[in-house]
């Protein structure tokens, strides 16, 4: 049976999450005929954020002024929003702090992981744990932060392909640092199995949940993970530049407390008594030490609204329902793509449900031979031509066209229409217009 647009509309009609689309300010986007498949880069604006930011600006800042740090609870935002994110990632209250960016939190987590698993100065070179192991195609900022830290601490950042990770887990590895769902390929690691393998080898794990928090059920506690960081502006819909989060396993928090661990950015709001204004640093107990300075209150207000859009799925099946719809949307996209654009594109994202997040990455098949030789393919121009037709995805070099599916607002008919327009772009060779090859700063 071939699928029709009516089949897709029928799927929307019986989708338990469908009413949650009303949480988002999509009226103008819909009227312009835009299909947004880039929520994995920047989530859509929640309607509540518009009113909430207005309230924070006009009432809390405008009238409350400095009093709002106490009266409006600004000082507790890191903990309060962290506690809302916690159930989405299998963490408990007080275990998640919202602060800084993902990049900065990777830096803090790496330091904390090294405090748990320090390279022994007395061990022989062959025995010392001097390696940070990661995936070659992990998101660059994670790798850049680890590279510089490794240089400064006399460690070695070792990058391998996904299939070689396990064979590189040996007694030289201090930290295994991975992104749960890969930004390029959409490949999802089995967090529990990989964490167990790391622990058997004596390594500590850091998981980046940038592409899984709010999109894929995550259970850090059951997986026995050590540290995690994640992003506020992707599937958590927190707005451009929203603060990120950081988590540590409670057993490590207890140890960090015992050892008086200082995170490297030992700012005053991570101090045990910030308003004592003492000249010496005393880390706050628990995760609060991972806070550095003053939170961006306006931005945090938007992030809280974004996290609330995900929590709103709670009485409709929660993350389980989100995952189910995500897999149905991505399955549908792949099936339609093979129907309509057979052989034009290669699907890079694994078909196996267990091995993918909430995005589908494809490559223009004609590009692949030249890309293998180091050239930049035509994928960028194809994506620009598709965006000109109102389907927004993005491009990651050298050859990946990325489509993110956010079950809270992406409809099955959107998937149909997106593939329909992509097929048109390819059939009419629209993408060959030279204007589509002009690179913007953000791709
Ligand atoms: C999006 C993303 C980031 C973003 O880091 P920022 O500090 O917010 O710029 C980091 N790591 C991964 C894996 C990401 O996907």
C-alpha cells in the first residue's frame, strides 16, 4: 500500500500529543507555509514565554527591581529549572543545575571527572590513566574544550570511530566523553551498555544530552552514568542561547563534597555563602558548586517555559509518548523519502529504533564519491533550495542534510509535505541555481 497525505492526516487525528502543538507560537509560521524541521538546533517559541518574559521585564525587573532576587525567586532559578529537567533525564531533585552554556559545562564536567579518576603520578606511563576518549564526529565544541584541557593537564584526547570505542577502553582511559545522540548522524548510543563497558575498564563517563534531553527518554540513574551536560535551546525549547544544564551521579556528589572539590570556574554563586562576601572560596555543598556567576534571568524565564512545554506531555504519556511519536515521524520520513527520492539520497541515520535519536540525516548520493576525496558536496545548495520552498532543516559539512523532528509540534502531514517539496526541488533541479551555493555564516 502506498501512503497518501490523507493517511498522514489520519495519524495526526489520533495522535495523543497533537493538542500540545497549541503551546507554540506557530501561527505566522503556519500562515507562511513554513515547515520547521530544525527544532534540534533551535526549538520553537512557546506562547507562554512571550507573556512570561513581558512579566519578568515589566513587573519583576521594572517594579520589583533588586527585590526580585528574593521576592520573585531569581536566585533559585538554577535549581528550580534543574529540578524540572531532572525527571526528563532520570535524575533526582537537587542533582541538576542550570547554568552557563553546554561548552562551559563540558569544561566543568571534565574537571570533576578527573577529580574522580585522577591520572596517577606514580604509575608508569603504560599504567597511568592519561586519556580522554571520544568519538571523532562528536560535536566540535566538546572536542575543542577537551583538547585544550588535555593540553593543559598533560593528557591525551583520543578520537576514534564509533565502532572502535569499545576496543579503546583500556586502563589508559580516565574519561569516556560521548554525545548520546550524534548531531551529525543522529546515531544514538546505548547509554547503559556503553557506561557499563567504560566502568569495566575503570573509566568515568560524561554524557552530552544536547540532542536527547526532551526528545529521547534518558535514565542517567539506571544507566549508572557519572556526569552529564545538556542544552536548553534544542528539544527543551528554551530560546536562542538558553542556559545549559549539568548533572553528576549522587555518589560522586557525595565524594566531591567529602573531598572539598572545586570546579575550575569557582565563582561567587557557587560559594557556600555568597552573601557572606568572604575573600576565600568555599564550594557550596552538592551540585550548587557548579554554578559560577549571576544567571541570565530573562533568558532563564524563557527556558522555564520551554521545559514546561515538555513536562506538559506528562499526562499524555510523557517521554514514552514523545519517543513513540518521534520514531513514527522519523520512520515516515525515511519511508516517504525512499518512495519519492529513491537513489537520490542516502539515509545516514540508522534505521534501527534503538540506534537513533529524533533526527534524520541524509546525504546527496551523487556527492559521496567527491566528498570521500575531501570535496564539499552540493548538500548545502539543496538545503538552501529546500528552505526557499519553506522547509527548514540545516546542513552539516561535508555532506549532511539534517531534519529534526520535535513530537510536540511536528505533524505527520508536515513530514509528508516536506518530502513532497524535497522531491520537487530535486526533480526540477532548483538547487542548481548558483544563488543557493552562497554560504551564510550560520548553516
Ligand atoms: C548544540 C550542542 C552544543 C552547544 O554548545 P553551546 O555551548 O551551547 O554553544 C554542545 N554540544 C553538543 C553535543 C551540541 O549538540
